[in-house]
C-alpha cells in the first residue's frame, strides 16, 4: 500500500508549485541574489589596466589560475571585486573545523548547541577577513610586478585593493548566508555553482571553435563530450547510493493495546561528505599560489618551480589533490555523522540492529560499516575529480569544465531540487491539514 508521503511526492507538479507562494518567494530571492553576484563579477577593482590584465591572463590562464577563474565565474580574468570569491571563507571554515578537534574551547562551543554554533561562525567570519586580507595584499603586490597592469602602483593601490577584495568576499559570505536562510539550497554552494555554470557556455564554445579550426580532432571532441555525460551519470548514481542497515523495534504494550514490532532502515550514504572534500581540497591548493601566475614568469625561481609543479595535471598536483580529497572525505564524514549518538538514539527508542547488542557494540558496528563505505566514497570522489583533469591536461584540451566542476554542479542541482520538493511537500501537507480542519469545523 502506497503511503501518503509517497502519494504526495508522486503528485508534485506545476499546479502544486503555482500555489506554493512561499516557495516562489524563496526561489525569486535566490535568483535575485545570484544575479547580484554575477553583476559583481564584472565590476573591476580600481587602478587596473584591463587590456594589460587580459594579455597577462591570456599567457598564464592554464593550470591553477584557470581553475580559480572557473570557480570565481570569470572574476579573476576581469580582476573584479569578487575575484577572491568565497574561497577565503571556505579556507577559514576548514581551519576552524580542524581546530575544533584539538581545541577544548571550540569543542565545548560545538556541544553548546545553537549559541555555540553562532560563536564558531563568528570566529569563521574573523578568519575569513584575515585570509582575504592576506590574499588581497598578495594579489596587489603580484599585479604591481606583472607589467603595466596597475596604472599607479604604490601603497594607495595596495590598500584600496585589499579593502575592495575583502569587502567583496565578506559581501559574498553574507549573501550566501542570506540565500541559505531565506532562499532555496545552500548559499555558499550555489554561489560556487553559479560561477561554474556561468563559465560553461564559454568553455563549450571555445572547444567547438578549436574543432572548427582543426586544433582538435572530431574524435577527441566526441570522446570529451561522451566523458562528460558518463561522469554525470556516475555522479548521479553514486550520490544516490546508500547502505541500509536493518533496524528492528520490539513489541510495545500501550495500555490495553499491544503493538507489533516494526522494522525500518538506517540509511548511510556512500558519499556522506557530498561536495565538501573537493571544494576544500581545491581551496587549499588555490590558497598558496593565488598570486604566482600573475608574475608571468618574472617572480622568484622557487615560486615559478612550485607553480609549474602544481599545474593542472602535474603529478604533484594530482597527488596532493587526491590526498586532500580522501582526507576531507573521512574528516567531514566524522563531523556530520556520529555513530555513538546514533546508537544512543536507537537504544533510547528501543531499536536494535539484528545480531548486534545495543549501545557501544552498535556504535562500533555502525562506525565499521561507515568507514568501509567512506573508503568507496572517497575513491569515487578522487576518481571523478582527478581522472577527467588528467585526460584534459594530457590531451591539451583547454576545457575547464572538468570532474570537480561536474561534481559540484550535479550535486548542488540534486540538493536544490530535493529542497524544492521538500518545500512543496510541506506546502501540500499544510493544505491537507487546513482542509481537514475546515471539514471538522463544518461537521460541528
């Protein structure tokens, strides 16, 4: 027999959407916020020669710099006020979360609920401003040493650049929080999503133009687009994959009635960390060399060597990227899912996993299963993010919509659609409750 929830989900349609006024307001707010973000990527910082900047970027747009430009929606290429994008906030979040595991004060704040979470968020904001200021100053110095990009070099340019870039990052951080609270979906993820999607038409058109010019063979282009569709299919399949643990509940005696024991499942996602590991890994790889490519080969020899070794598809870049993805897959899974708390909740409500004693043994079993599927999830994340990057790099294809971008776009799309369906489901439930109350009032 189909449950009421399944019936409501199957009946989700445009008619239900047209009646959900609250959901439409949230969607319009989200679209408006993303439009403001896109407009900001076209406002350049003061004191920049656009033509000279375009020439330098054209010479060094490969590798990490091109990847950074993709995440920022083209803001780096135009040196806009949002050039740093939301990456300093992500880097600050990584640092705070790592410190939470070693700092007793932060660990205590984490256990204090909503109040503690607000305090941790405040520390993250302070860290964002600090990191953005460092990166902004580095970019200002790098621009001054990269030819004729800066019209009037000096401390005034450096200070205005730092203030502008820090202000842009802080505004995006606030905008992301507003989208999360008043819109649909995760605001930070949607900002990164919007930047990547904005670069997609440019990447596709550029690839097709290379095919027309004969720089790319037809076979290679077909293989490239087939790879994109295969990666999308793999992402959708793996993101929906779950390991379900059978949970049984004993018979209950309530008054004179005896209720039969029930059975349900504890779903464990194959990839519990979602898109966080590749975003964190990309952020840490981008952080130390934000400025390096702007030197156009004129910087210190050691800096040029590191830049070359961390180029897209280079062995060191691939090794670090894979290592960081695997580390953050386990780290973030440990943060979002606590086997001990889950085992305690099952024990509290009388639930148990067949063959496993409630309490500590259940927690150990859940942790054992979660570790095994996280291994598979981490390998999947690393493969999806790195293999297309290697193929693109060694094939010499200037196509920056690689595995990491596809993972972020597909995952954020699936998450946003799921939230829209949840809002529609809640709206339909509210409608059913109102109708039932009206019927009850009429009968009286």
